């Protein structure tokens, strides 16, 4: 949902806007974050996000 909201708009984007405005609270879990990371590695995102962005922050 997050990638859809960021890239394509529509209903997912509206949900993200409501969260930004404080009308609702987004929640996550380790499983959802892992799925997000897996999806970000898909080749179709190569042209949209640079490799460092797709990998996320480097752990310290």
C-alpha cells in the first residue's frame, strides 16, 4: 500500500494523506516491513529508486 500511495495515488494515497493530517494512525509490523523491503528489490523499481534508497538505511 505504501508504494502505491507514494507512486500512483488513488485510494492508497488518500489513506496516507489522512495519516499525515493526523486523521488516522498507520501501524506496521516486522512482517510488513520485510514485505516492503522485498518488494523494493523488484527490478521494476530500478528506474524509480536508486539502489541505496531501495536497500534502506545501513545498520550501525
